[in-house]
C-alpha cells in the first residue's frame, strides 16, 4: 500500500463523523447511520485505490451501499480489502453517550478476514501484554497476566466489557478478582483499541460482540503492537453453516491476529463522533466544525492524531472532487 493512502482515508472517516454527529442525542439511530454511510461512500469514490468491501453494512441485498463485495475508490492505485463501520455505536449517538466512532480498516488484497455477521468472543490487550493472555484461560489468569505485565496489582486494572446479560458470569468473575470494570452500552472497537493507550485508563477488554467489529479492532491493534484473540459464537444452524462455508469446521477455533489481519501492513482510521477516552467528538459552530481523528499504519508503526477544522459552506456535501 502507498503511504499517502493513510491521510486520504482520514477524509473518509471525517466525512462520516461530520454527517452523523448532527444526530447526537436525537434518538434516531437509523438516520445517524444512514448519514454516516452516505457520506463515507461519497468520499470513498475520490480515494486513489482499487478497493473491495469485505466487511460492511451487509450483503448486497441487505444494504444499498458499502455492501460486501462493493468496489470502492477511483480505480487507480493499490488493490486493497476494506472493512468499514460508518457509525460504530448507533445507539451511542442516538442517546448522546461516549465512544461513538466512524471507523475503517484497509489491508492488502486478501488479508482481512471476511468475518460473518455473528457474535465473536474476544480478548484484547495492549503491547505490554502480547503473548501473555489466552482467550480459553480463566478470567483470573488473564487478569493476573496483564497486571504482571503492566507492573500493577489486579485491583488496579480496568476491564471494559459490554453491559449485556450474557456477560453476567464474566462480570462476577472480574469483580471477584478485585479488578475494576467499565461497562459499555455499545462500541467495542473503541474499547479494544483503548487498551493500547495508557492515557485511556483501560487495560483489557473481555466479552463477546460483533465478529466484523473484531476484525476492525484487530487492525487497529496490529498498528499499535497489541493483540486481539477471537472465537466465533454461532447461535443457530444457519450461523453454523456460515462458519462451515468459510472453511471453519472447528467451531471453537481461536482466531489469532494473523488470522484476522494477515500480512505485515494495514491502515486503521477513526474519527470521534461523540466524546471518548481517546478521541474528542465533533464540535459544530455556525459554518465550521471541528473533528479529531486517529490514523495508524502497521508497516511503519506511525500513529497520527489529526485535528481538523472544516468549512461546511465550502464543502456542504463533505467532499470536493
């Protein structure tokens, strides 16, 4: 991939965030998601690449745009796989909560897992804890391993986990170990990536969420030197068959970082829609709007935070061709 692609992709997530941020707190997640998706799709057309969506808004018959298999880019440049979540946290935006993102990941052609739309059990950690955790190990063992790696007591750790009934036992186990918990309403991409930044105060992410989001989060952690392990959790016969159609016969297979994002290079870009531990949300004032984004590349190890001020009267459609 060309290094200039990194900064081009920030424009994509900025546009999605600017479009969806107007819907914060207005109780309409569908409109927020539609605005993000349309804006993201429009800007993708201007990017110098030959891209194929491998993780998107659904199959062709389920989504009008950013569907799996859709071709993106202006037809010039590198051939790449694209994983997108135009609005990671639609409910978060609808209710004005924390950590909604417009986010995407790009890798060389054939290097992103085309993850089925089902639950995936995940464990995510930052660079200090790579190789020390095991998704099949008891919660207490993983907490002790992370605490040792980060020179902390278990009681000092902060664990992020989605606030779901299915996690009741895991939450009890975390509390019994003495660790602190940050319960999330939605949005585990941000939760996973936050484990790699000390200033977020997050040490480890546990629990199950969407498999497609797991791939996007793995791309972010690959850029940061962190780790995500995942196991698909099919809920019915149709989802079991979907796994088998992907060649996954052992349903408890543990997906490593290389399974999720292959090769030595990928790009991760995200723009805050609402405020979070890592990124500030969109700020509007008259005809201007401010955004904060992060863009990272695995091959170079470069991490950039990008503050943008946008003149909405000069690009009312969020794109200048």
